C-alpha cells in the first residue's frame, strides 16, 4: 500500500490522517533512517576517497541524495547517494577535467536525467542486456578492489588497473603493517558479520567495522594515516566551473554519467519493488528526482547521486514504510557532518579501503556468472568485465553491448537445416528450423543439393520468419524436382508460411495464426468445400505431427477415459482436456444424457465396452453453458417428436432443479443464469445415474474407476468441476501434480 499520494509510495497512512502518518513515521521510519544513516556514512566517505574527490563531496552527495531524491523520486523506499558503480568513471573525469569541472559535468548530467524523465523514456534505460549490467558492476567492483588494495597496504593507487596490478608486488614488499591490520580487521568483520547472533546483527556491519578500525588505529604502536576534512561541510562547498576542454568530450562524459546513473537507479528501484512484493515504481518520476539531486549535488560540490541498492535494501529490511526514512537519513548525515567533523577525521584510510574492497568483491556475484554460463552469455560477461577493468568503463560497456548485439543477431538469424533419408522408406526428410532468410541461402542450397535425384522428399518447416529470397529458393528447388518426376511434400509447422512469402513483406509469425489454423473454425469462402479445404490444411500442416503418435496406437485401441458430452459443435473434448489421440473414448448426444430404460441403449453399450474392453479408469460427463437442450427443457418448449422423446430422459433433472438442488444454488451464487444452473444440475444427475450402473460400480470397487462431472463455460473458456453438492475450479497445483511423470 502507498504512503503518500505519489507513485511508488508504500503506506496508506499518508492518505488517512496526519496523525496516523506521523505515528507511522515515528514508529517505523525514524528507526529505519538511523540504521540507513549508519550504513551510508562510511560508504559515502569511502566512495569519495576511492574516486579521488574531496571527502566532503561524498557527504554532500549523501545529504542531497537522501533529501532531494528521497522526496521527489518515484520509488518511496529507495535511498540515494554516491554509489560505487560510478567510482571509476568519476575518477577518470577528475583526472581529465579537474574537480570543479567534474562538478559542472555532474550538474549537466542531472539536467539530462530530468529531460529523460520528462520525455517519459525512462523504461528505455532498462533496454540493456542484463549480463552487460552485471558484468559492468563486476568490473567496477574488481577495479575498486584492486585500487584499494594498494591503499590498504599503505601505498598510493593509480587510476589505471594495469598500473595498480603492476605496483601490487612492490606494494606487498613495502606494506605498512599498521594499515594492513586495520584494513584486514575491517574486512574480517564485514565478511564474518553474517555468522554472529541475529540480535547483534541488528547493528549495521559497516558501522561496527569502521568503529573497530578507529579503535585499532588508536591502540596500535604505529602511525596510521587518517582522512582529512578541510573545515565543515559548508566550508567544502564550491561552485563548479565550465571545463576547459572540447565540447564533444564534455558532452560525451555528461552522457556517460547520466546513462550509468539512470540505469543503476532504475535497476535499484526494480530490486526494491521486488523486495516489497512486486511494487511498481514510477520510473519517469524516479529519473526526475535523481536528476534534480544531481543538479544540486554538482552545484554544491558533491559527487554524482544514484539509487543505491545496498542502502535501499537496508532501508526495506529495517522496516521503513515511507519516503520519510530516506529523507531523514540525509538529515542525520548533514547534522553529523557539520557538528562532528572531528569524529570523521579519526577514520583511518585503511579502514575505508577494507570496506571498499569487500564492497567491490561483493559486486562480483557468482549467481550472475552461473546465469551467464547457463544462458550462453559468458563470453559477453568476460569481455565486458575485461574492458571495464583494463580499459575504462565506457570501453567495457560498449564492447559488451556490441558483442551482446552480435550474439543476438546470430541467435535470431540462426537456422538449422538437415537433409537425411527416412529410415525404412524410400523418402528423404529435409528440416528447416528457425529464421530462414537470405543469410541462410548458402547453407540451404548445400543441404538441398545433398538430396539424391528421383527420391520423394518431405520438407518439414518449423520457421518463425521467412523472407522472399529463402522462400523463392525453396520453391524453385521443389519445382525443379517435380518437373523431373519427383514429389515434394511440404509440412509447415511454424508461424511463417510459404504461401504468404510472395504476398507481403516478411514479418515474424504469430502463434495465434497457428492456433487458428489448427483448431479455429473454418473460414467459409464461397465455392470452397470446407471439409476438403480443412483436410488439405491438415495434411499440409499437422498430419506429419500426428503420424508418429498414431503409428504407435494403431494396434492399441485402449483409452484412459470414457467421455460423455453434448453434441454441440463448440465443445472440443481433446482441447479442453489437453489430451490427444488415444486418450478419450468419446460419446456425444444432445444434452449429454444417460438414458435409463427404453429402447436407446447406445450410451450403456459404449460404457460397457469402455469399461470391459478398453479398461478405462475414468468416467466423465461434461455439460456446457448456453446448451440448447437445457434451454428447451427449462422453457418446456415443444421441440418435435424425436427431440421431445429424447429430452424426456432429462425430466428427473428438471424436477431436481425445481426442488432446489445444491448445485443450482452454488451456480446461482457464482453468477450463472437459470439455464446454466439447470445444465450443471443435469451433469450432477447424469453422474449419479452412471454411478448406479452395475458395470461402473464394479469398476469403482475393483479398479478405482473415478466418475467426474464437468461444465465448460463458453464465455470464459474455463472448465468447472461439478460435484453432488456444489461446483469448483480446477487449480493449477492439481494440474501440475497430475502432469508429473510417475
């Protein structure tokens, strides 16, 4: 539920009364904001240090991200601030343009984000292959970990991963043991925090780790380098300056920061929504909020702001109910940064390095690597990570996207073509599976040339895209073979068809067309025999699919179910039961009736044959909505000599209906009209009649034969179960269990 009138809110109290809202904020959001503040403070400082920016820049971004993005964003529980995902690109920007020019670029990126939001194209930012995003974050994480490893050893890091890697042996040789102990202790606490008792884990691990690092720095008999703040947070604020660089270089950097910050924020918003049971954020509003925060952060001398999943997840787990938590966490950081500057200056750089190394390593997720391996995208993942680590962020992402796009084109355009003799027959089978375009012509021509002259050929096409060039090549080949005395039979099982290739531009086929052609009603055309046309379509499109199955059934006339249903042409038993040839022994008559006595013994004869000869284990009666027989019965309409005599078998049903049968009452409560209520009562009565048959009773006692009543509602295309005293839906769980192999 929502917390305010804006999109993405999560608590109804904001719309109920100010008193209830205030009580919810005090009870849930204030405690959560304190927890998030304790997590965000060391992270903000550490990210500023890792970026090569002033320490205060991280705190400024945290304050503005919390207050501005928290107030204006489209995800109520998302917490924004400086993020590790932009550390590398910010460091490169500072090296290229300087710090104050970087602030100008951050503000310009914010303006661009606002334009993205106002243009309502926010969802387009998510149109990036997930494997590239995951690999980008992993590459950033490895870059941060490698960079901060030198800081933890007491050295100085470079902006180049190759330089940092080359300097690592010398850094190990000249390591300052005090820095290593402090950083190592921080890492040990962070990694081992999940093993401590749950009541202690309420305290955020980063806070405990940093406090432990500060304490160690005081007691160790050696000096440990600490961070430096030049005055209070307000003293550190500075106006940006226009970069003295080519405009295209500045514009490119602005676009890079805007895109990365937008994608990271939107992905974080999606993750927060999933944590909250699938809540949907307003993506356009989220970009406007993030852009506004970046404009102010850049103007005030802060780092870029994004939605941060670490802080957001902490916010959700801490029990936040509204955006007040994110706003308050920014307020607490502001108060701390202004009033307690001396406390901040006691934090060792090695402690922050240990914190950032763990954060960086945790950005490399084994689950993402396993998924890339399963989906065939591991090469994209490796290329992107390598590009980010050993090149730069943009090069890595561009390389990953280019490879992902090339892989997509290959998969979409891929077609499998085979040509081989059919075992035991003087016939060859050619199969074409996939998207058949002009790109497949070399392979297609080679496979078609493998078919010997003079043999009959079946061409089985499971094609979802067929262009004119491929269609023409296949048609010309078939025509040439037929002129030389051979035969070519086409079996088209895909959504793209040869007959349509010459009449319109190629489009990807729609599965609905296949369904219409397989089970849809005939499209009556003047002068065309629908039976003949239907049989021709069956031979061309579906006979080939049934042939292997029916071949195995030719000496096995047994069935699993005796199925009695109405003669109405709209009821297709195999479709509504998802069954195939050999499954149902079907008997149909007007009104799905079971005659008792008299001269008509057709149902009884079929039932005895099914039970004794076919060994069926299930007996089913299926009625349907809008049944003409039930309409005539309900209205006592004279239907003629033959039908009146037949409907006399349903008089017990009509009497039970008027007596108030429980099935009729259940159907009425479900919203069905009188005729359909009567139809359901009729099913229940016919089931009871069948159970009284001696052969059915013997089957139930000896072999566990089940007798079931069904009702097919044409309006909703749903099958309803009819019992002796009510109706019910078939649930998916029962269907899954029934479908599982024994």
